[in-house]
C-alpha cells in the first residue's frame, strides 16, 4: 500500500499479537541411516594405522551442503509464542529433500 514502516514497529506489532523470536525445536525424528557410522569407523581405522607408524593424522572438516526444509537452522524467526517451528532431530541424507550450499565463496 506504499506506507513506510520501521522494523521496530513491525516487531512491536508482532509482539502485541503474541509472537516472539524463537529458534527451531528439534523434535521430528527421521529414520536412521543404516551406514551412519561407517565413515567414522573408516577414518578411525586409517588413523590408527598411521599413528602406529608414528605418522601424523590431520582431521579436516570440509564444507557440506545444508539440508533445506524441516532441519535445524541457526537464528530465530517470528512465530506465535510457545509455538516454534518443529524440525527433524537428525540430518541424515534424504534424496527427496533439497540441499543448498550457503557458505560457498566466490573465487575470481
């Protein structure tokens, strides 16, 4: 309608309507992936072999794609007080759910 309004006014109106900033609540349980620990056992076996030979072992946490839809995200969103968005407890891969790479840096 073309009216100017500040973020603070919107926040106050939402608060008056019973909304508050809330983080997602991990409550929805998905099925557990059958090979959930396989990668960790593989890394542990390899690490032990190298350590027995007095070779260094370096752990690298690589970038991963973030699951979209019903998964825990950092930050808060406006929801009616006491009614946070329910999200899955685990983030096991699901071929039917989309993924995104939000931390991808642009290289020139």
